[in-house]
C-alpha cells in the first residue's frame, strides 16, 4: 500500500507526494489549450509546434475551432480550458474580440488566459484591447516561431495555474466555512456522518463514493470493530456493517490503518480522513474514492476541512448528549414528553387526514406502589408498563413516558383503535407484576383541532376525569368536550371579572322546625348574574373550585353573610343563625380561621350566629389536621355542620370523634322517604337520623318538597328541614320579611 500519513503535535496531519505503482509521481491532468483560427494551415503549424510540449511534466491537450461560434461551443463543453490562442479576424473583422467579451462577460470565465494572434497588423488597438478585455498578450503570426510560441503558451499556463489555484482555494475555503456551518447545525450523529461525506465529495468535486466509520474510542476495541455509520455510491451496501466486514481488502486495510495510526491517509485514488474528536468524542474515519491524485492545494484544503469537521464532530456529540437529556427518559431509555410533543407537532402540521391518534395511558398504582413499597417498586412498575406498551405498539408507533406513571403512544389510528386496557392489565408474561391497573384516553388527531400541547392536555384531562369519577377503562376524545372546556374557561374569566367588580350576591333558604313550623335558621347560597342572565351555581361553583376562584368567592360570601346577619339583627332577629358553605380548598388554607375570625369581628357578629358547612371529604381526606381545625372553630364559637352526610367518606368512629354540631341529610336520601318505608333511601335516612340522635347532634333534612316527606321525617324524629315546600332561596330582604310574617 503506497501512501502517506503523518501526525504531530503542531499539525493534525499532513499529506505527502503520492506515488504511482511504478514508484514515480503520477501524471497530472493534461492542460488544455484552445486554438481559434479560420486558417487551416496555421492550425496545422500550431499543432506541429506544440506536439512535444509539456508543462510541469504534464502533456498538452490542444483543441481547435475555426470560428468564434464554434469556439464558444467548445468553451461551454470544456470549462477547464487553460488558455486560448485567438485570431482577431475571422468571419468578421472583430470576431475574435467579440469572443473575448463573450468569454469574460457571458460565460463568466475570468481564469482562462487569452492570447490574441493576427495576420493583419493594425486590426486591433493593442493597449486598449489588452487593458479592457483582460488579454494576456498580443502577437503577429509572423512573429511566432516555435520557441516563442512555446514560451507564450508556458507563460499563459503558468499564469492560469496561479489564478486557478487562488480561485480554487477561495472556493474551497468558502465551501469549508459553509460546510462547517451546516455541520455545526446538526444534532444527530448519523445525520452528521452523511452530511460530512457529502461535503467532502463536494469540496474535492468528485463522485459521492465513500463511507464514514466510527470507533468507540476504547483501547480494548480492535479497529476492525468500528461501525460504518454512513455510506453512499458504490459503498452504500456497507452501511451498518463493521470494518472487518468490508469486502474490498484495500479499503478495509486503509480504514484499519487510519484508526490504528490515528492519522489521515492519502492514496493515488482515495483519501481517508481521521477525526480524533478532540479526545472526548469517539473517533471517526472518512473514506472517499477520488479516482485521481490530489494536488498540494487540495491537501491543504483537506487540512482545514478536517479542523472544521473535528469541531463539528465535538459539537454534534454535545448536541446529541443534550438532546438525550432533553428528549429521553433516563430510567426507561425511551422518548420523554418533550420528544412526544415534538413528534406530535410534526404530525399536526401534516395535511389532513393524517390517520394518526394519540393514546394516553396512566398506570394507576404507580404512586401508591411507590409510597407503600419504595421507589424501587415504582421503577419496576414503570419498566413493566414500558415493556408491555412496546409489545403492543411496535414501530411505527412511538412510545413515550410523559411523567410519573403516565405514558403516551403516537401512531396510526387503526393500530390504536382497540381497547388496550385488558391487554395491558393482564399480561401473559410470568414476571413479578402480572397485573397492572391502567386507564387510558384516545385522541383521534383528525378530529382534534389545536396544538401538540393541547392534544396532550386533552388526553390527560380525560384520564383524570375517569379517575375523579371512580370509573375505569378508555375515554374517547370528542370535539364537544373541547367546546365544553372552552365554555368553562370563558365562564371562569367572567367569574373573575364579577368578583373584581363586586357582582356576587347571596340568597337565603329558610330552615324550619318540623314541630312548630317556625324558621330557626337559614342557609346562604351564592348567586351571580352575567348580562342580566342568572348563572347556575351547579355550573359556576365547580368552575370556581377548578380555577382557584373559590377562595375569593367564599371570602366574598362570608362578607355578605355578615352583612345579612347585621341586617337581621337590626330587624329584630338576632338569634336566627345562617350557615355558609366552605369549600375544602378554603378550609385547608392556613390563614382561613384567622381571616374568618377577623371578618366576623370587624362586622360585630358573634361566631355562634354563623354555622360553617363542610363536606365529608374536606375533613376525611386528612382526618388529623381536619379534626384539629374543626376543634379550633368550635373553640371560637362557630357551629359546624356536615353537608350531604352519608354520600362520602364518613365512618362512625370518625363522626363520633369530630367536633361537629349538626348533620345535614342529603336530598338524595330525603327523596326516598314518604313513598314506602321499605325504600332504600328511607332506610338510610332512618339510620342517619338515629345516628345523629345518639351522638347528640342536630339533624336537618335537605330537599324537602312534599307533605309526605314531612310526615315521614316527623315520625322518625327529624327536628328540622329545608326545601321548596317551605321556601325557595330568596334575597335577604325577602327572608327578613318572611321572618316578620311568621311573627
């Protein structure tokens, strides 16, 4: 193998003179000269005079043309012509001069050297012509004896060589700078390999026949184990193979030699560039079949190219590692949420129909398993889920872990159409976790309108709704649900404005003693109107809770209840209490009790006149803290009622130990009384009333609408009730009037 390579401390590599098989420098490409003259005799004489001519040990290739038109065609077909010997007078007196203008201005060839030759002295102004048309020399045919002609040609070729070398170096450097910019912008190592090969072939202006090999950089790994990461042209079939599998022994040995010597190698018909990656990146070797020798200028350009390519290799490795951090899940080594959003954006940018769907899968036991058994159990759950998803959804489906125990699958709709829950929960594998509890949501991207983030949010929302409702299975995205979400969002914005503009009010619903019929209390209910239209509490209260507006809304209601209690006191009814609903979000705020106490004190209201209504879940979700909070409220003098009792979490032990003063019988149980004592609702109502009596608690039945219900409640010793049968919710002034009317 004849070639050369060198590696030192001050330079990356150096190419030396390449030798042909006989041990002598190979012939360079012949220089081409074009003779343009309509005199066949002169053409013949010229050919004889230059028959043995050589320049820099290279032969001369002589082309001829007998007219300017023919010459222009020859120039277009042979862009590498170095010099033109041009007759001035041919088909016209200035045909030669017109051809010069065409070469310089129309063909844009500023490198070719032009020598004007004429047999008719005085046909062209010498000085002006030389200056304006970039003509090297101007001679009479009678002055061109053999030695002078060869001297003229030698001077022209020398000048052309210098100009051509400078131009080629400039183009090469420009290409290297642009190539460096293109390579630096890549983030994928495989893409970098392919682009590197293309840039090298373009720089040397040779066909794209070559390959790129990457070694892992370990001293224990043989050079033969380097992998071909990119290949093109006649080597395309080598991609993905190792160097030792390359069929051509010469190419294989060159690559092994480059990795072993850690240097570039130049051969008469090929080049191997070695990139060391700065010692921090796995090294790379690029083989390119040039099918010709390179000159000194090209070798210098290759040195500059390798420097830029090496920097690009380091950059792309860094970018790849950053991409891995940004787009890969470190535990499962699969794409993460960022990667899925990127892929999802690409899908949504495609023309519809795209035929793609998004499946969001949530591993229900992940959090509980991690809390109960430690993070190792959580990791095991995640790994099993990733394995099962990979089995069910092979490529082209893309699987990603979004966060915690939530995964997503992006793929063809027909592949994601089947219900995945049973298959994911009951796997056939014999691993440690035969069962996984999952819920899922499917979003058909041809039905969805919006961005990638919105599609993921829609899927996550559907899964959360399954869990919140106590359901199980797969939820399907529907465009109507998106419209409902938009309606709720707009409603939350309108509620926010209403709170800022103090447009929230309350109404009071009377609570009646069932024995005497007297009004013994009231419940305060929030009311809001938008553009003169009453807004349903069943709609805006959940919106307030979801948006966090329930805290300022609840605070405003308490202020209004204090105003109502002052008005009732002024009207002569200081002993009628009013109950006010407090949401779990309000109750859990550390500032709640202090703010409540400060509000009633500011209005001069005794706490005993205000009853705080809470739901079972507000306390039972954190029993110990909830019990302490209620105890503080009781010490301040507030009454405490458990709203909708019997519909939630309560156990008898907890109810017995909580410092509550009243139980409210939910309307769904009240509705079942008075229609036969054997009804299920009646049995539950009877048990709740009996429980309240035994615990010494007041009972109030909600939603009473018939006399039959009243009679049943009296027979079962329920002391108090509220409902439409007695009074609908009404403004404070009307409630005070009702109090006066019973007097």
